[in-house]
């Protein structure tokens, strides 16, 4: 058993994966949960597929014996699927992992050790981005979740690194189902505004596959943004670009993340406002050493559109 989980407290996890037509990534997501070094009887894994028409269902069926529950039928969208999945959750700690995200090895054991502290209600950490087009790994640094920084800078909390106690999820009634792009941002704002205690850990927990069809790259829902701005008193875009980014950079410098800050600034200069600021670029040799040969190869074998080459 992973060193983090040594002790008397081994919480049960309930993890939900919402899925729709992302069969090219789905198997990597499933395996990243099912192959965790953690007691299998302490993992409740639920897959909520929205009626995919690609190879997703065939892939899910291959892992049927390892899943606590799965379905494939039309639903009310991602937030609705996640909420429905968590209605079946009976674990102590809950999380959702999208079907194009991956847990790194040892994550559940590391998180279990954190929740042995009864004061911890939620946790977040750092994430990697894997850009499928250029087969490149980037490190995206996080920071302690704070309501004021979310309001003045934006959603810097990497959702696939987040875990919550189940009673917190139930108390706040899950996600708002009418939101599509900003569903996790609103949830984080709501919890932090209410004083939920997050424990941020400066480690990497997940990989976000950046394939160009990610919601944050393709959806620009102004009405959703305005709803959040009105409800949570978010700062204007102009102020966020100045004060918010300055506050974020100052926090990262204070944490000693100088290389990350330099890389972010240089990317902004080079890209002149274009999207794709994925984090600190990791050299190929270092990436393979960090991820391990098998995972690095599996990621490298994804073609530009995410399909196995």
C-alpha cells in the first residue's frame, strides 16, 4: 500500500466519470481510477455516459466487472450526469473525473492521508496538461483556494485535482445543471464563499488532455459568465487582466515558483493573447521520467485528434 495511506483511516471514495463521445480518451480515464494503489473495496466507481455513439460503450463494457455502476442514455448534460451519479455515492470522499482527464498513480492514497484530518473538508492540487497535437507536457501550478482570488483572477482551481467530503457535496446540493462551461467555477465560488476549508497540496494529481475540443477552448457562454459575475461580484475583465493577474503572479513568486512565472509571462508575450497558455513546458526526457514510461508512451500514442495512432 502507498505510504500516504498507512494509518487507521482509509476512507471510501466515490468517483463519477461523466462521458459523451470521448471514446478516444475514455479507457485511459477508466484505467487511471481502477489501477490506483488503493483497496478496491474502498473505490466506488460510477460512469455516466450520455448515450455516446462512438466506441465509448464498448470500452465501458470491457471494464464492467470493475465498475460499481454505469449507464449509457441521454441525460441533461454534464452537470446533470454528475449529480445523478453522486446520488448513488456512498463513499466518505467524492470526486468527479471527466472522460478526458487522468489521475496520476498514488492519488487516492495521498488524498486519503489528508482526510485523516477532520478539519479538512476539501482539497485541491496541481495538474499537468498534455497537448495531443505537439505531444507535449506542461505543468499548471495551483494555489490555495481563496474566494477573493477566484473573484479577481478566475478559476485557477484544477477540477480533476479536487476531492470533497460527501457531506459537503450533499450540503451544497451539487452542481447547477443549467451551467455548461462554468459549472465547476460556480461550485468552487459557492463553497469558498460559505467558508468550506480547502487543503491545497503543492503536488501533481492529474493530467488534463488538451485536444482542442475542451469546453474552455470552444465554449464562450457570455450569459453564464454574466450570471456568475452578478451573483458573486466578479471583477470586470479589465480589472482581472491587470490586478487579478498581478495578484496571481505575486502569489506564485511568494511560493517560489519563479520558473513557472517566467514561462507564463514569456508564453503571453510570444502568443500575443492567443489561447494555449498551458503552463511550464516540461522537457521530453523529464516528462517520461516523471510520468513513467508506460503512461508517457500511452499519451504519446494519442494522435492530434486524440485517437490512438
